[in-house]
């Protein structure tokens, strides 16, 4: 109309709208255009969208360091929906980034991307091998996972395990403000050897025990061996240790202990749970609902398994929603020595295309914990005990960094005759553990 020739209305631009819309209901052609044209022609803008705080994080990285941001997005084509996985590799020296397509998941092939150790090398070929040329000659390799990659121990895949110092991080923001651990200045609390029924430590299982369950919570004898050994290592390292075993490892005691001013580390060796079925009823939000799909079990848990309530603070079943509401900002390290600590909700394309995986690890991170060591899969009771003892021996007595400690612990089992299969040593991953 009156102002059709005016430049005034052309001066207004919309900033940062791309991030909220990319990948939502786009066609294959639009997807191709975005990856091949917009990203290529407007690299700096793309970096600002997908790697917030990139410039700040680069200042904390060394010249030869690389950062890999795995991300995924939904694609709609011919009334079919799929999740496309992509790797964005950033170079600390130049600030430049490259994009590489990895794989595409649809409703028909979801099961093909469910991780198991029998296909260890197959998943390596999907995740790391397509970008090896982009990360070669890298000094420190930082990476952030997404979707189903949260459920995989990709730092132990053969392409990178012996070639790089690799660090799994929750965000670039964490990297830009990383700090040293203060564990030498505080206390460590240890939960293990728990009785899920009063004064009952017998197990009905006849085969190898795993640290996962809900309907049957077998006593885990190696968790007692584990916390006793860590307790000794801590005391020999002049670190005050608080050990809770048997009937004393209750939810009430855990809630009280995490309030201690000097507590810097928390170790929980028990059964873990991750499923599409929630544990807890008084759900107030979608976030609580999703986090209630995960839980860990403390003393007396089995006696109260049918009376679970998210508002009940004494039943011994601590789900992810309850954990996320705790104030754990003073904790430098939480070790979740149990099954499926980093496992989110499976089997859903929208969840697979989401950065957030609603796991126990996510819940502890939301509660403010600095660094978390947790499993990506089900784990064996006895081998996990050996791995954890090695980890704490390396860290507390050997004065190694957290990354060095878990790396050396893995290698001890990896070269052993009894525990050399990846399912025994590879599952545990360290989130936000820096030198």
C-alpha cells in the first residue's frame, strides 16, 4: 500500500529463529538445502546456532583440540518421519566447523540402532569412522552426545579409545567454565551392600548378577566388597569416608548426607532402573514424568515396591524426578555404580532426536553435580566392583585425574583374562570430567 516502496519495513530482521525451527517438519529437499547451502555459506551463523559459547570455550582449549557436537533432528518426507544424525566438528585453532551426516533412523529400523556389545565395531563405523579425517591429529577430543548416542559408550569405540584423550561433556558452557576437583578438601559418602528387605542379604539368583531390576532386587555381594575397598582407599588417602551398608543405606539417610557442608563425592552401588514405565505417581509436570522412568534402589526398597510415590521421601526408591529436585551443587563427583545410569527413554523417534535423555545422569546433572560417572548399559556385579576399586585407587592414591583414573581402570580389565570383553569394562562413561 502506502509504504510499499519504503525501506523502513525491510530493515527489520529476525535473529536466532533458525535454532527453534530447524528439523521440524522439513522435507528432504529442504534438509539438503540447509546442510549443503545455508551451513556452507553462513558458517559463522551456523556455529552460533549449534555451538553456543563456542568462542568462549575455544579459549579454554588448546590449539590442537577438536570438539564434536553430535545432534539430530526430525525429518518428514512422504508422510514418514525419521531422525537424522549429524556430527559437527569444530577446530579450536581456526574456529571453523564441518558437518557430516552419520545415519538416519525411521520407525522401521529402530531396533537396528539399539546398542549391544555384540555389535561394538558396527556402531563405531556409524559414529566415529565417518569423521576420522576431521579429527585426525587431535590433541584433546571433546564431544557432546545426543539421542541414542547418550546410551552408547562411544569413547571406548576402537577408532578413538587408544588415539585420543577424549572427554564427554554436557555442553560447551561447562567446558568454558571447567574447574579442578576439590575432593581433597572434603568427604566422600559410600552406599553399597544394601539390604532391600530388612536384614536380608540372601540372593535367589543362580547366575551372574547384574545391577538392574525392579520386580526382583537380588542382594549384590560385590557392592559390599566395592564400598569396603573404596572406604579403605579413602582413609589411606586421608579422606574422611562415610559408609552406609545393609539396612543403613536408606533414602532418608542419603537425603541427610547430601546436605553435609563438606561432602564432595557420592558413590552409590546398587540396582538401577530405566524403562518406559514410570516409578512414581504424583507427577506434576512432563519433565517429572519423563525423569520418573528411571530410578535407583536403596535399603528397604523391595518392601515398598508397590507403594511408590514421588512425594514419599522414605520408601527407598529414588527416581529421577526426586533426584532432580535435590540441591547437589556442592558435589564434585557422583558415581552411579549401577545399570543403565545414562539410559533414557528408548523406542521413540522424537526422543531419539532429542538432546536431553531423561536419565539418572541427567537428573543428577539437573540437581547441580559437577562430574558424574555412570553406565550406559546393564553391568555385571563382580566386574563393576573391580572397575570401581581400580578407579578410586588411581584417583585417590595415584593422584591421577578423573579421566586418567577411569581410563586406566578400563585398561586393567581390558587386558585381563577374565574381564577382557567390552561388556565388562566399556559401559561406564565420565561426564564433565576434566584434567
